[in-house]
C-alpha cells in the first residue's frame, strides 16, 4: 500500500529531511482500529515494528499520546522504551508520573465519579471507565438516542462544573480534573528535547484537534478518517497509517545514509 496524496508524500519527505523529528500519534482509531470494546483495540505488528524502528533512529523521538490511562495504553500497545507513552490526554507519561492530587481535586474526583455512575446507571450499554484523573463515559454500545441524551446531560451537567474539563470524543465523553490536553503534551515533548524538532502528528478524533492546533508551519498534521479538522493533511482511515509510517521510516533511513556519505 502507498500514500495516495502526492502533496502528503512531498510534505512527509520535507519533514523527514529536518534534523530532528518528533513523531507523535494518537492510539485508538489511528494506530489501532476502533473496536466495540477498548480491550479489543490492538496495535498491528507492522505499526509496532515501524514505530520501534523509528524510535531507535538517530534524532527521532516517537510518542503515543492517548486519552487512555497510561497503564492501559502500555498493556494494549505493548510498546516499550524508547517509544514514549503519554496517557490521560497528556496528564501522565512513561517518563513522568501524574502529579499527586490536591485535597480539592481528590474530593472533586470522588464527587464526579459518584454523579456520573448514577447518571449512567439507567442507560443500558453505557459504561464508565475510571482513570487516574477522571472518568470516560462510553456509549458505543448503547441505543443511539439514549446515548445522545446521556452525552447531552453530561455536557450540560458535570462537564460545566468548576474544575472539571470535558473532552468529547467518538461515542465517548472524557471528564477530567486535569486541564491537560494533547497540545500541551506536544509542547512539553518539544521543550524537553531541547532542540527544535519538526513535529509529525497523526490523530483521528476531536481530542486530537488540540494537538493539530499547536503545530507550526513546518510541522505536519495528518487527520485520519472523516470529520472536520484543522490538520494540514488527511488519510482515509487507520488502514493507511502503516504505509505512512513505512514511508517516514524509509525517508529517515535514506537521509541518514546520505548524511554519512
Ligand atoms: Mg483516537
């Protein structure tokens, strides 16, 4: 499989020619197909091999930035250092543990969990995922009208509480007591490296827009699938992502051979 867009191939070639490359990607719907249950969303062998090879390449860093809790992302992706895993929309990573909760945050979180559990109790097919800093309410398996009603009630209820940050996604609502988003995660990765890396970001969901928004004119954002996006480029589905990773890997390998001549 190849990358259909000549414009995207050209931009990726330019990104790969930069001295430092920071490759960041979302997980679900980008590297792994969206599954009825989050437990079934597994990373393909090709992508795992390419991400690992890229992370070992000179002057390349690879980070997977997901809304999943870190431990869950580690378990499902099975990716290991030097691939960096960032969970909870940037609030915890394999390099930095999440900050300890203040007393106020701890009581906000308890109240949020209890309230959301009561709201979901009557909606068959909905379920609540507990995260270190919040909850995610999943409605993929609920009746569509009941799902919409629940998401709307959440949006007009706990999502409006002070100190609660709502991130709507595909058939999911994430409510967190942390204001961190994927854009913050990219800014932190950029500044921690101490270079000025060019960033390539891949993502499929509304939550990835925060990442696309922090990209500069020499960076490249690739929206995976349909839906409005401020990303500069787009591919049809997550089935196109292994070819994109293979293209980037081949460009970096060719570039490092060239630079040794
Ligand atoms: Mg996603």
